[in-house]
C-alpha cells in the first residue's frame, strides 16, 4: 500500500474518491474501479448529500475492515466539531496517511500529526492565503473555492481563471474537487493546467453503489489514461 506521501512523490495524476458513506462497500468499489486514495469523513454533515457523518468512535470498527483493502486512506476529521488530538493519533495508528481539512476549521494541534496534511481553501478564501499554506506545514492544497450556491453547476471560464490564479501562486500539489459538475473529459484540461489530481464526490458519483462504481471507473480511465 502506498501512503499519501508516496503517491505525491509519484509522477502519475491522482484520483481521490470522497466516499458518500464510511463503508467497506463504497471503499472497495472505489479501489476496485481505479481510485488511488479514498477519503472518509467524521464530525460533519455533508453539504451535498445531507449525510451526517458521526464520530470517530462510531466508525472505528468499519475502518478496520477498510484497512484490509490495503489502500491509501484519508479522512476529513471535522468542521465546527473537530477530532481531538488523541483521536487524530488513533486515526494515524489505524492506517490513515493523510487528512483533508478546511483551514478555517483546523486547530493548531493538527500540525503535530505525522499524516500528510491537505489543507483546503473554501469559497471565502483570499489570495494572500495561498502562498502561506506551505509555510504553515501543508503538504497539499485542496482548491475547494466554489460557493455552495453554485454546487452542481457546469464549470465556467471564471472558475478556470480562479483555479489558474491559485496554481500560479503555489508549488504545493493542488487538488480540485468536483463541487461543480466537472465531466471526466474536463478533468484532462484541469490536469493539463497543473492540478496534481482530482477529488470526485457525490455531485458526479451519485450515492447509489452501482452508479458510484461506474463513475469512479469512468474518471479513473480518463485520469490514468
């Protein structure tokens, strides 16, 4: 199993799949259909699906099953409610090799973790933040800058312009999530712009397991050639 640092060191473009549920079935479907890494969630209500992802304690037994897939696992440890320092350590010990968190919700103790740190900018970001991410310990950046009111809409040239501006201001590996309804073919353009990978989620995968599997396979074929 490659950890996230090792994936970042590889040359291939990366497909990260945000699971609609913290379950073995979705994790297996993602890995079997081409995901390089999967992302679980705790302590939040998903903005797209409305799914409530409960505490770390509630998913620990399922994580042990997912770990047996020998895949690269990441986690969103919370938003307003955040995993405690001891829980972050447990996540690391359970096999998670990266976390992904909005910087405005990230407490300083997250920097003590040995997990790779993907720090996310949201739609309220300001440009000065971009160049400072590497200085505060980021290993990667998620460019999650779409206003929630625009979720699921087509990608526009304005979006592309904002993405390019951010990419020009950092040398960190940057990932773009499918907040807009980014097609598999549009992923090629985003990778050519300089994104290190794509994070696909329910807006393009849906939540039905069969549709989810099909979508991951489609994006995987495009991203990995």
